[in-house]
C-alpha cells in the first residue's frame, strides 16, 4: 500500500505552536485510513507534566467518534514531514482496538512500511486470543 496521501495529510496539519508556558501542540501529525476507506487525522499535544497525548491517539479518537475501529494504514510525521514510528503506548492502543489491526500498515520511517505485528512482536494478548 502506498501511504503517500496519508503522509501528505499528516504533514498538512503538522505545525507546532506554543499555547502557553506549559503546552505546545501540533508538533506531530498523524493520518490513518480505516478498512472502510475513511481517513482521520490528529495532532500531538505536549504538556509540562506528561498529560498530553500523541497524534495517533488523537486520530484514533476521531475514528472512534465515527464508529470505526479497524485501521488499514497509519502514518505520523514530525514538523519536517518525516515519518516517525508510533510509541509503545500507541502500538498497544491500536492492537487493542481489534486483533485485525495487527495487519495495519505503518510507515515507521520515510519509505519504510511494516505491519503493526512486526513492531509489536511479543503481544501479550495472543495468550488471550480465544477470548479476544
């Protein structure tokens, strides 16, 4: 899958701004495509005391608001438009939404795409697979 359009959409919303002495936002942008073909975007929020959240979480919240939870592809970019991999917290959230999300295509660096299962290889939920 070509993630070029997702990457472009993420780059368009990435524009870091300082709200006040405690909060900056928009330093990372993310775009995801669901298996139904819908695209959702989100930006990061960074706070002085770690209460913020990642751009991927923001895009996922938007997706969930619209009743979807299965992700086909996801890209996050920094302020220069370079792909950045999702953190462990984001990887785990994506995997908990649906077991099919282990097949989500993620651009982990410019031009390098992998499946979520490749960057979450020792998934603790596999032992619960009959219940999941």
